[in-house]
C-alpha cells in the first residue's frame, strides 16, 4: 500500500479488484440459481397467487429479465391456463 499526501489529504492506493457480474462465469453462486435480493415473498399468498408468483419468477429467470412487460405477463398467465371470459 502506498500512502502519500496530496493537497493536505492522505491518499491510499490499493489494488482494485473489479468483479464483472455481467459475465456468467464470474457468478459467485455457481449452482445455477440467480442471486435474489429479497426472501420468498410468496409465503403469505393464496395458493393461486403463489402459483402465479412462482410462474412469473420462473419466466424472469429463464429469460434473464428483472422486469417484464404486459405482453410477457399475459404470456405467463395464459401458460397457467387462464383465459378471458366472454
């Protein structure tokens, strides 16, 4: 570590390690699961709502999407067998 003074302030230089999280080979969790920020938010839902939540999460992981649009949401809902009533 190199220490110096510039303009009266101490300057510390350390080797910088950059982890490119966009590169799949650098993922810390190598078991194939995506790292999630929040815990399971489906635990307090009804069975139907939990099924939809898991289907949405599965779609997002499969297609590597954090957010989905309405067309994609409709695709997931239809994949569960829901249809518009006439």
